[in-house]
C-alpha cells in the first residue's frame, strides 16, 4: 500500500465532490472511497472530512439526508446537487490548469 500523503490545500473539496459524483454516500464511506481510489495515498481523517462535508452542504454543493446504514446505524448520506456538479467541473478545470503548470515547471 502507498504511504499516506497530506492533501494539497483545496483538494479535499474536489475529492469529496468527485466521490459523490458516483452516487450518494455517508461520510465514512466517502473517506473509504478516497483511500481506495488513491491506493491509500490520501487517508482523510474525520477531523478534516466532516468539516468539509458541512461546508459543502452549507454552500449548497451537496445535500445530506439521514438514513440507516446496512448495519442499522443512523447515518447522514450526502449527494451532489446541480450546483455541486457545476462546482466540481470548475474545480476539475482549475486543478488541470495547476497540474499542467507544475508539469511545465518540472520539465524545464
């Protein structure tokens, strides 16, 4: 498994939005999916994840609803809103711009 790496400032929202693009998930499931898809490079802790989820919900990018998990626990499942899809697209464009600029620097 890859060693865990700190997230670059501003990337957590992008990771959360992209994860929720696949469908509704509860908080811990979001963190597990991020860890899974990055092969453990990003291990998002609850102390970072839940404030991000609350901020995205307050901004209208995601919507949360209380439901029951498969184990019968009460969990809040989050889903992307139309505004969140637009925000995701904008953040993806910005991230691609930054990655391109970094690649040019590293190649020079």
